[in-house]
C-alpha cells in the first residue's frame, strides 16, 4: 500500500470517527395540546392522558421514535425523531417530516411537540437549529426552539440555543448558539403550532439541531488533507508513486 493511500485512508477514518453515532434508548417524544399530554418512549411505552389517540413507537430502531394519531382535535404524523446521543456530529437531534393538521376547533389549544435526549458530550458546544415549513390556513403560526440543559434531564429547557420563527407562512430559517454546555447534558427540540383562525390548518415541517465542529477538529482534519495534497505534489514531481515495497 503506497503512502498516499495510507494517508487518504487515515483521513477517511477521521471523517468516519467524527461522524460516528451511537444508538440510544433514552430519547423521548412528548406531544401536548390543551390538557392532554402523551410521552412516547423509545421502547414504545406511552405515558399520559393523551395516549388514547397516539400510536408509537412505530420504529423499532434504537434512537428513533415515531408516532402518529390524534390529540385534542389535531392529527399528527411524525416520520421520525432521531437522536445521535452521546455523539452530536453530524446531527444532535432531528425531527423529520412532521405533519400536523386541524380541521377545526383547535384555536384554543396550540399543539406542542418536544423531542429530547440525554447524555450528550460537549465535543461541539455550539449548535445550529434549522427549521422549514410548508403551511396553509388563516391565522396560523409555527416555530422551533432548541435548548440544552446541564441538568441532563429530558425536556429540560434550561438554556435557549435559539428560536426559528414564528412563521405565519411557508418559510425556512436557522439560528446558532448554545456554547456553555458541560458533559453530560440534555438537548431538546420544541416545535409549536397554533391555529388562531379556527381551521382548517395544515403544517408540514422539518427541523434539526446540528453541532458546529470545534475549531481544533476542523484544523486537524484540514491538516490531514493538506498533508495528502503535499504527498501528491511530491509524487507527481518525482514522476512515480511511492511504495512500501521500495
């Protein structure tokens, strides 16, 4: 195996290690509207007064919680909520393709959906939360907030990372923040939906919380790539590849 190949494999291994995630079973999804609350655990258990109309966890994969059903006039479908605890690269928390609709009667009771997990490490103490929505209706709005908590407790909204929105029409945005976490800490994504117009209303959203790599990690990876480029230039100048068998 030539030297350049070794370096390239080393760079690839570094990239994989930076992006490696570990399956967690401590993530939970909480759905609330009015006086009803349903908390869905990763093992499929549901606790709370709103569980009668909620079906979950529909995904057997550890670290991913999926739910669908009805609560206080709202119809919801969450394709997946995925946690990357205890790692936080490339994504810490992800809520993918959540839909929420109300045909009427939801004006007094906004819908609140929280996805949370514990045990994160401070490898990347800064975060970016992104949120996009396609929505229709009168008097409607939605927003997403991200939090961390050094108490390492589920759904603890101790320190605000940032809020995207509120949006009153189809839109997308992002916001950064979150430095100050110490291991282990919890992370929570909190999405809210309101229908002041009384319905019908429809939301289709996607949100995630992404770690911003530490400068040291970026510099290390950049150094490896620079070394690869240097070796390649030398090989081209010499006119032949280096070999371990020389």
